[in-house]
C-alpha cells in the first residue's frame, strides 16, 4: 500500500491516465494487500497455537 501511494504521488493520477501507466501501481497494491492478509493469517495461527499448548508450563 505504501508502494502504491508513492506510485500515485509520482504519477500524479489524473483523468487522462491509461491502463499502461496505471497497471503496475494497481498490481503492486493488490500484491501488498494479499501479502498483508497472509501475514495476518499466519499471525492468527501462531496466536491460536500458543493458546492451545500446555498451560502447566513453568515459563
């Protein structure tokens, strides 16, 4: 998302922007969005796994 914001600022998005100039930035936005979801899901798995371990641990 940060990459898309930088791209949008550099490209100065306007009415005459074509798919050829907008496509890479949009693809970067989608990749960032998907990777954020992957990280969130993996974090949820780690949290869930931590809750279901032995609670009688001495640590």
